[in-house]
C-alpha cells in the first residue's frame, strides 16, 4: 500500500464498518483518462457495486468515495427513485455520511 493512499484506505475501512452495505462493493482507483470529466462513478448491478475513483489529490478522492458510497446505500434503500440518482434521499445519505466522517 502506497503511503499516498493511507487516508483513502482508512476511509474505505471506515465506510465498510460505519455504513455497511448489503451488496459487495469493490473500490478501484483508476487513471483519470479512463473516465474523463468524472471524479468517480458507481456501477451497480446483480447485487454488486463497483466504485471507480479517478486518481487525484487524496482529499478529492476521499470526498468522491463518500459520494459514490452514498449511491450504493441509496440503491439499497427500499424507497424507490426515478431517473434522478441524486434525489432527496441520496443527498440525505451523503449528508449523514459526510457529517459523521467529519465528526460533526
């Protein structure tokens, strides 16, 4: 494990412990060229999630991971959503994750 990503790795562990998901979640750091104009993406399907984070400054990667993790939790919510993946429930989940992560 590279020292550059120790905070990111700690964040991954914290999310798995504090906001566990029912589905299997794989997190990969990728080169920005592989997903231009995106800091991250969450690909959902068949009871699994793949979170791809574009390599960047570590704080940006952590913030992106928190957002993509909220997408997984939103997907697992029993409350249905339409075409907008950034609905009110998503923002509420992201706020809860972010506040707890920051110790607020």
